[in-house]
């Protein structure tokens, strides 16, 4: 994607607003759908239901929380490269998880992400000179695994919702 579908936050309040508004926009796409509509395959993707998409997003949110914690502590991380294989493993891990558990995870992650945003200064979020993460900011990692990632799935969810309603 050459242009971001949102403005880069200029302070912590904007970062939190971007996260919350994008997350609400995402969740609104499955609100009011029946359990069958949320769990049927194919769904928004040929092999994924809405539940699978939510679980996928939850896993990446949790992944970001753990990695941001490690990076903020000054530890080193290795960058990942084989996202397709990892996404396949995540799908297999959560494939049979009940919908209510996936939705519980989604809701629980929000409080954790908000707490993480609050815990760090904006300067820490935007620091691109971290020797332990190849110059990428924590905000870039957060965005890539939350609000930026949500945008990757919005169209699929929107199209699916329009098909079934």
C-alpha cells in the first residue's frame, strides 16, 4: 500500500483515537450478524470465517503487545519474514475455538493495547533510532498489527457483510 488510509498521529491522544476509531469501524462490520454468519466458511476469505479473521487479528495484536514490551525494555528482536506460514499456523491454532472465546479475546486485547499506549511516552512511540529494531518505531509496530492491519481486512469484511445481508 503506497499511501496510508489514515493520518500519522502527532501525539499520544491521536494515536489512541486512531486505534479506537479504526477498531470500532472494524467491529461494526460484524455487529448484528448471526453466529452462523460469523462462523461460516467461506466467509470474508475463501477459507476464513469472520471468526477466523477476528482470531487472526487478535493473535497479531497480542504478538505486538509482547514485542513492544520487549523492545521498550531495550531487548533485541529478530524480524519475521514468512508471514504466510505464521498466519497458517495461527489459523490452525484458533480454527476450532468457539466464537464467544474469540470475541472475549478481541475485547480483552483492547484494554491491553490502550494500557500499552498510555504506558509509553509519545517520544518512545515515535523513536525511529532504536538500535534493537532496525530503526522502526514502536508506533509502526503497533500500527502494523492493529489499526494498519485492520485496514487490510476492512474491505473483505465489508464485502462479506453486503453479500449476506
